[in-house]
């Protein structure tokens, strides 16, 4: 489909922009209103993470296809401090916890596919995808 | 984006009009705390009907507001969480436990009235001759 | 129309003229032949369809109309070597004929018949030149097989899409949220719940709470045979989401097995309002509603704030 959006994350307002764009893209892909909200929430968590720990980064939104199904893919990258212990960060039960990667477990719960690549001192890339149930 | 805060009797009503940034939410919290402290406020209503998403920061902020308001003797109730937003919240693991949540403004006012009455009755001395 | 047996054996010598004919040229010749003899080949095909007793759900006029479109699309696919248009056509055709009761074997059957009819006509035309016939078949056969495949797959995919749509509709119908009286909703859940249905249930319930301004919801799971931890989790989420909309949930009909599943996933059953049966649940709901109408003199305990 070729629908692709690159969004800078450097300030507060960018978090809102990113999740609203995510919602719009999800709507184009035919997601239900409930699923659009879920996608927007996941983007919000990830974007905020970038802002809080890397100060700035980028989110790329795109439509993806897998045979019959359509989906939304979100790739969040930053050149921040990186996550020292990804496994532990992913174990952290709830989003009310503080510390690097706090929003990750929550976002993972919302998405169908979720992957974290992080190198301390270099940065972090988070890739997540939600698939629309084929009808 | 400034959130308008209205006064209705002894209650404050903050009506969120659109999507808020984290900074906006923080400002709202400060503004509410300041106003609750200033006046003899018994209750705070935060109307989130227009919020597109309630993520961890929003929930933390609302909890802070409720906590601080309670320290100053005021009850807080969140009204207007949308069905989709509520569903996304619970999937994220955010439950707003400990904070009253009701459907809409009407219910919010009814809730605060009940709570105010209850707390009033609570504080009254229990001698029958005093009733009336 | 006797074919191969009556063909004369042509010389095996490499005839320069035949060798220089590119396969593209052969394909053009093939397509031209099919177009030239369109009418008669199409009629032959339609006759064979009827003889094979296929497409009995359709009238002769209908068969003929569709046959024309299929034939033209078939030849075009042969000519262009691309199959997207054919696939799209196949799905549209399937959309039309599936509601008429046409089955997969019939669709595959008629496409194969067309392939045979066209092949036979090639045998007849080139019966004096086996060499050329073989080369034409070299071009024709793979393309014809791919066409049959494309049409069949298109039909099956369309069928599956329709079935999924019907299943979704049935799921929606079979999960009614009932308004029993003002501010009280009942959601009886019956049968097997898969994650998709569970999600649908929750969305429907939350919308109903909002639309009916419900204060109490009774979710009855008497009719649920078993619940895995995923769905049990979902039930808990539904209760929590309902609370965010200001509604109290009472769960009724919990079997010991389901109660056990809930405990296993960490649910504190003392925190979840449960009543044995639906009737009891409704009575409790009405009590709650009556309670809220008038302020009580009891101090209502607010759950301690967790700063986790």
C-alpha cells in the first residue's frame, strides 16, 4: 500500500500527534474504533518512553499486509541510553512503575507482535504490529 | 491547552475539551490542587469525555489529583470515560483503583452529593436529641 | 472428433520454419484461434457443462451469460500471461454464484471442462503437425493449469470470507445484552467463548452500559462449559472496564471449575461480587440500585489507594 509516516518525537505535543496519526492510520486499515484506541494507547506509551529517556527519537507508522489481513506497523527508534536489562523491563507488571522501559510491558500486551532491540549507550528500536481480524 | 475549571456550589468541575499533552495534564493537576486548597471545596469532578486515550501518565495524574484533593478534604470523581478508552485501559493494566469513576456529569454530581451527605452524617454526634 | 490416433506422423527433421517460430508467436496464434472460434467453442463448453450436470442451480441463460465472461477472461489471461485480473474476476463471479448454491467442485469442474474443450480444438487444428501441436501445448498447458488454479482459489477464498462474515454475524446475534429494568443490564453468556467472541462481548457490554446508563450489570456464566485462563482474564477485564464506566458487576453461575480458573490466574474472588444463580444476582442488583437511590448513614469504605 505504501502508506508510511515518519514522525519526530521531541516534545510533548509530538506524543499526542503520533497517537492521533496512529489512530487515523488504523482507521484507514479498517480497524474497529476499539482497536484504534488500543493502537493509539500503545503508541502513546512508546512515544512517551522515547521522550522521557532518550529526549528525542522517531516513530514510523505504516500499513502492512499479510495475505488476506491488513495491519498497522509501528517502529520507534531513538539514540538514547538504551535499556540495560530488557527482560526485567518487560517483566515489570504494570505501567505505573517507573524507570526506563516502563511503558513497554503495557504496550506489548496491546499488540500482536512486539520486539525490542536495545544497546546500552547506542539506542533502542521497538517494532510492534497489530493485525486486523480478517473478515 | 488550558482546561477550564468551573465552580458549582462547593464543587469544582474540570472539563477536558480535547486531547491533552503530558504538560497540559500536569498544569491541570497544579491548577486543581491550588483551587481546592484555596476554597472550601468538598468535591472535584474531572470530565474526561473528550479524552481519546487514557494512558499511564493520564492515570497517574488523575490518581495524584484524587490523592491531593482528599488530603484537603475533597472527594474526586472521574466522569465520562469512553467505552473504547476503558477497554484499552484495562488491557494496558491501568485500573484507577481507589478513585471513584462514574458514567457522566449527572452521575458525578449525584455521587458527590451522596458522599457529602454521608460524611456530614458521619461527623455529627450520635445523640438522638441532637438530630433534627 | 477423434484426435491423436488419426494424426499422421510428421517428419522428425528439424524444420527451420517451425523452429524459428518463437513461443510468443505460438501463443499469439493460439489466442487468435480461440478468439476466432469463440462462439462455437463456447457453445461446446456450455453443452458439456449441462451434460456433466454442473451448475444445476443456474438456468441455461444464466450459464450462457457467465460462460461468455469466463471464456473471454480465460483467453485474456492466456494472452497477457498475468492473472490478477482473472483472480479479481473470479472473486466477483464467486460472490455472485455462491449465494445461488454453487459448490466448489462445480466451479473447478467447469473450468477444467473449458480447458479440455480448448485443448481438443487444438488437437483438431494441428493434427497434421505433431511437432507444432506439442509446442503449442507446451505454452498452453501450464497457462491453462494456472488459470484453473486461479479460478478455484479465488472461489474458495471468497467462500471462506463469506463464512467468516456469517460467523461474525451469528456471534453478534447470540450475545444479547438485555435491559431488564432501568439501570440494570443482564448479559447471559452461553456456550464456548473464544478470544474474539470475548472481545466482542466486552465491547457490546460497555456500549450498552453507556447507552442505557446502567449502574449494575449481572453477567451470568451458568451456560459456559469451561473457561481457559485467557478468557477468564477477559472476564476480569470486563468487570474492571465496567467499573470505569460507573457500573457494578455481579457475576452469577460460577461453576467450581471456573472459580478455580479465576483463582489460578490470581483473581481475588472476595473482591469480585458473585452470587450463585441468576435470580439471586438480579435480586442483589435490585438491592444495590435501591441503596443508591437514597443516601445511607453508613460510612462507605473507599478502597485504599495503592501507590504501586
